[in-house]
C-alpha cells in the first residue's frame, strides 16, 4: 500500500496523530472487531498493537497467530508518517508483511500474540525490535569498545571510545571521545550494536569513597 495524505490538514499535532492512529486501528465488522491496545511513536514512526476479537465471543482462529487465553489475538503494525506541505500522511504495514522500521519498544512487543511460524517475517521483525532495544544507552564517562571499528570521514578508524557530550547553544549533544586521538565523534545508536562496556563511570569510586572503603577494610 502507498502513502495516504490528508489534504484537509486536520492532523497537526502529536495528539492529532495519535487520535487518528487509534481511529484507523478501531473498527467492527459483521463477525469481528479490532481495537487499539497500545501506540508508541519513535521518531516519525508509530508502532501499534491491535487486538482482534469475535463479536460472538468464539475464540479467534488465525493462520499466523496463536489464540490468546481470552480468545483474542493481538498483532503488531507500523505506521510510517510524514508531513508534505503541511499535509500529514501515513503508510501502514502489518508485522507479518516484514516492515523495515523495527524500533518498537519492548513493552509493545510483549503485548503481541505468539506466532505459529518461528521463521515468519513477523518473528524476524520482532527480533529486530528486541535487538534494537538491547543496544545499551551509555552514560557520561562510560568507556566502550565497539563491535567493529568505525571508519571516520578522514579515513581513520576508531573502536574504543568514551561517552561524553558537547554543547550547542543550551543543548547537550551526545558524542564520543576517541581513545587513540582524543578527538570527538558522533555515533548513531545502530553503531553501538554489539558494543562492550569496558569501564563504567558509575562504577568508578571517588577518592573520598575509596578512602572510606579502605578504612572500613
């Protein structure tokens, strides 16, 4: 399915987007009804969990999903969104279609029904979401070894870095100090996949604390 844009410009804010996503995920047919369970926005992408139930209360039978104990199934979907000349638009894809966007929070993934096929596109999508969520969110002063060396714009490489920041106006921006040169570099979250924490700023005791612990020992 392609992009659908709202030329009436009725969607303008985050709240408008969430309300429209909820409307798109809520409908009733002669036999079944679907309702939004959870919606999360990451960047410009909305991730949703939607529950399907039969109106006659008979458990839902589905080729993709294992029926939950309450007789329903809950599936995941992705809504890519963007604004074009002030008009909001979206492109939606159900998880079994293998969407590329895969940054759904774990709290949403955990709401979804089990899958019958362990090798399905949906299973792969869920795993990619879990892999993304597992990338560490390092703190100031943490020393890190990247899974593979990163090539910089000048052709050099770096692999061991320390989390730090720089300021742009009133904002603090995360960057990393290169171990070998002391230079600063910006790294995407994806670059940190598989990285290893060599030393933690939290774990480093202050001289005062070290002296106190030495006296106690």
